[in-house]
C-alpha cells in the first residue's frame, strides 16, 4: 500500500516547516494528543485502485482522513490556529508532496470541517477534520 509510505514521508516534511514549529505531529490518534497537534490518520484510509487495460500499470487514488487539534481563549482564535495549520499542510502538498510509487500525480488537502467545544483547561478546543487525497501510478 502506498498510503503507509506517503504518511511516513509526509511526517518529516511537515515537521521541517517553520509554520508548524511547536505543533506535535502524530501518525495516528492516541489518547495523549495535546494541542496544538496534527493527527495524520484519524480514521480508515480509503483506497480506490484501478488497473490499466494494457501493461502492468496501476493507479492509486487514496484518501487519508486527518485531524488538527488546537486550543485557545476564544472559538475564533482556536479556529484560526487550526486553519493556519491546515494551510501549512496544504502548502506542503501543493509545493512538494511525498513521492510514492512511480510518481505522485496529485496531492491536495480537501474537505475541511471543524467542531469547537469548551476545553477542560479553560478556553476552547477546536477539532478540525480534513482529508488528504493523492493519486499515484504504480508500475
């Protein structure tokens, strides 16, 4: 599966971005995720695999659901911080996505949705779900 390779290569690329300094990056959800954080896999990774009729060529279209967790004094500040983190993820995917298979043809950040709720420590926490979608060809 190319998705495990994609996640493995994406994590250090995100960690190196100046805009994500101080943001914890987790491969998958754990109970000890503290704000601010990125969870690269929050749910089942979905694969749409198609085979080319001629030759041993395969196309992978993969959706990886992720999560950003932020906390701030106000709902607006928590949502803004989450959007800033999502923008950094989107810029990484747009400018230099991880290469998997023979070639990564497309990578993007899609379907962003957020839910604010009162934090146990005061202020507001914002859980922002997103999908990373990529397409690659596999020889």
